[in-house]
């Protein structure tokens, strides 16, 4: 994907980057002579990172934002402003970076068809009056903590990146302000670009300035990530008929998988109950389809527990309506569970066994509205964790150990305090939320109301859900 993209000028070394970000760093030179940085954050202690994760981290930090075969476009098709990064080594604009940015960017999402591919997004913080809430560090938190929990839900790789503010102004922010608004973007997106133009010109107009600008005030910073996927309908995201805020978060808890998680029945019976109750809503029943396999429901249930837990810990305020999926074929080979990304929706092609079933695996792509103390924690305020009656035993054990580490200033606490550039208040929010999440689930466990029978992969292979014996408190 990135074979033609220019490499950075330094080999990776472990250093302390701007704004207390620590990791493996590469540097780039902006057209104005500023040294920009890309940092693959140091791994969270006890995190499980795949070879693919590490490969993506490295590849993202080879992208020179000013290379001739790279073009930048303002993202005007969502509530928050950001930058779409395109590979133009193929297509009608080969070698014509300026022309692509002048002409193709006006096409919005359709600009991808005029390039080889849209390879990355650069997302910076944006929290001002009239804008959508976005905190770039949140995406880093979700990525690394998801690897600590070794989640079933798929969370995208993210790396830290700085960019020359004046280059951002001329190449992205000013065009973003001109293109956005009207049919090209909503009110909050347009206001976000207005704020960014003003901030690039005078950093002190943005407060708190440190959340958008490097210490020397010459660069903005954010994250690079890629988050492909398809948006779920009401079957997972809920009907949202009760409006933004607590209302739609309560609607979210009326989806079949969440209703099954709330059931005190054993897993297979809980699945049946969740489907029956969820289908009482006409829109959910339509989006769900005629037949939902129990194994699909098991994956959804485990993924939802992970989403709720991470959102609770990070005070996520914008989850409902932003949950995606990627279709995979799944089948059992002997005692092993196999899977392959689905290109066709008919089994028997490309080596897919006839007995394979199509499973929608959940992508947690939009993770930029957590981490700030001011954000509304809807997982907390609508008591999502209190309602869970099924949980994964290993995830529970990891949570208890995480809480012990954070409460006692352990290695994860030290990593959290030093690696991501978080303020002391933001770190303490994670510590407090983890303590509360642990106490809520421990209370359910000690009362005998939690069933640790949620292991989607094992359920797929064996067809049985066996409840594990789990100590409710650390031994």
C-alpha cells in the first residue's frame, strides 16, 4: 500500500517526543523547514500486539505528508474536521499534488476514486463552542488499552503525528473552510475549520492551546490512523429514536445483543431471549435480517462488553451510531477456528468451505470523543456496566489486575502518566473510572449474578457455553 511513499530521514529510536509523548520516532522536514515527528507510542505493559499492528505502526510513520505522491484533503463529510491522506502514485493526478488538492478535494469522499487510495486520516483535537468534540489522544488510548485487554472487537492502530501549522493552514485548513458548509459539510464541521484557520494563524486563540499545539506553538499534532468498515444499522447502534445523549444510549441497550447480555439465563437461552425481545422493534427486526446465527450473537455480545468497558474507562461521549463492522467467513477445521475476510457473500468460493458462515466482526473505529474530563460518560450515566450479566473471564481478570496497577502506581500507571501526553486530571479520570468499573463488576460477581460464559471463539468451535469459575477479587 505504501511502497512508493518516501521514507523518513531518521531510523527509529526510543525517545521522548514533544508534549511528553514517548515512543519510536521518525522525523520529517516541512516545506517551511520545521522538523515534524511521527511517534509509535511505547507499548502498554502486558499488551498483546500482532505483527500486523507493528507493521502498520511502522508504515504509518514512513508517510511524508509533503511527498510528491501524497496529497492532503480537508475532511468535510463528518461533524469534526480532519485531513484525508491520499496516495496519488496512480490515477489521473500522478505527479500533480497541487492539482489534486485544488480540484479533487472538492469532491469530498469521491476524491478516493481519483487517487490510488485514501490511505490514512490525520485527526487533531477540536473542542470549541459550536464544534464537535474530538480529542486526538483518545484514539491512542483506545488502541493501546484494547491491546492490553486483547479485545475481540477490532480497534485501529494509531500513531502520534505533528504537522507544521503554517503548512496545515495553506494546504488543509484554508481549503477546508472554503469547501465546507452548505452541501459540502455540516455546521459543526464548518465551524471546526474556522477555528483551525484562526488557530493556525494565532495558536493562542485555541484553548487549551497545549491540546492542539506543540510546546513551541509552531506545529499542531494529532494521530494518523486508518479505520475501514461498514456502519451497522439499528441492530447494533440502536434506533436512536430518543435523541442524542442519554436517550439514544438507552436505545442502544434495547438491541438484541445488549438485551441478551442483560439476561440472567445461560448463554444460548439469553441469545434467544435477546433476539425475541429485540425484534419487537420493527426497525431493529428489519436491520437484523431474517436469520441470525447464535455464533454471530456470541461475537456481538463479547464485543459489546468490551466496547462498554473501554467507553466507561475513557468517558466516551459519542459511541452510539458510530459502530462499524467488517464481514468475515468463519469455519471450524478440526478443533481450530478459521476465518477470512469476505469478498463474496456466497460460501464455497476462494477456498471458503461450504459450511462456513458469514460473521460481522465489529470495528471500533470512531474513538476520538473520550479521555477529556469534560466529556459526558454515557456508559456510566446510563448504568451500562451494572446491567451486564455475561462477561468474558479473561477480560474480567485483566480488569482486576489493571485496577490494582493503577491504584498502586504500577507499570501501567507509569506508562499512562508519561507516554501519551495526558494531563494529571486526565490520568486520574482513567484511574477513577477503572476503579469504579471494577467495583461495579465485582459487585455483580460477588452477588452471584455474573455468568462468565462469554467466549465467542470457543462457543463457535464447541457449540457449548461453559461458565468459568472466576475469583471476584484479586488473590
